[in-house]
């Protein structure tokens, strides 16, 4: 386990890194100890959502410069764990979208700290329902992709009966897979999201590798600053240095 003190122009934030995500833990410790984050901005801030930093291109970046694509020349294998979720104060790895990054590999340096909202239990139940519907759809589409050649052959032969039978069979298979691997929110997640808050819709999508232990009030101040186009704060918020404790 490691702790990192992030000194910013708006105050200090201390984070604890999880041993359950060793690749992300060791990488963050390495970069922090090397001074990689010195003078990097929190370049993307969205109120009631999160604050994001870690782009080396943001050092001394002029106003209007597009940020968010910088980093070292590597990514980190996803370490997405069901028990590590997006509660308020969670430290998470940014990444490219699924369409270009299907394995959900993390950025080598960019991270975000969750703020989010506090939810009612009824809102979370509705969210769970949507998650289950999305799971079936995604699983069905994956099965269609797997059987693509077979489906294309039926289309070429105008085998409508075969296509209909295939669709029904794959949907049944998708539903069975989802029943055997149910999605949903644990009691711990429900408790956290209805009390301290967070961003539950990101769970299972990004690697959560730590949490704020001191300085959550600083995160609150940063997430509420005025921003301009591209969600960059109107006044730069810098990480002055990072110390491994």
C-alpha cells in the first residue's frame, strides 16, 4: 500500500493506492516519485462529476490549447474490480473510449478523482434495471459478431427462416449468460452512493485504483471552479508536486 500527497495551487490532497490494483499502484508511485506530475494542470473539471489531470502536455499550456491526449508512450492493462467503485473521492485511471480501446486499457498517466452526486435508492434501482438491459444488448451483439460469417452466409442465401432462428437462439444464449453473470449494485455501493455520493454509471468501465484520505474539501473546491470550453478551468489549477509518503 502506498500514499501520495498531491500538492496543488488550491490545497493538498492525499490519496491511498490500492494493493488490489498493483499495476496502477506501482505506475503512479513511479511517476509521482520522478516528478512527472510537477506543474501538470487539472485540465478537465466538470462540476458534480470529477476533476481530471495528468496530461504532461498541460505544463505551461497556453489558453485555448486542446488538452487530454498526452501521456507516456504506454498504457496500463485494466484492473477493473467489482469491489472497487466510483464513490466520492475515488482515484481512477482515464482512458480512451471503447471504440478504439476495447480492452479498456488505462492511460499511462492521466487520472481523475470522483465527486459525483448523492442518489436516492429509487434512482439506483432504475439505474440497475438499465444496466441489466444494456448487458443483454451488449452480450447479444458480441454473439452476433462471433457468428458473423454464418449470418452473412444466410443473408447471401436469403435464408430468412435460418436468420430468424439464429436471432432467437442468440438472444436466448445472451439472456442465459447474463443470468449466470448478473450485474447490479452491491450493498456497499448502495450505501456509498446514497450517503457520500459518486458516479455509479462508471462502475465496471474504468479502473479504480485508490481513494482520497485527506483533502476531499480541496477536491470539492476544484470541482466547483468556473470552466471554459473543453471543461478547462478559467484559471489554471496546477499540481505543484507529488510526494510518496
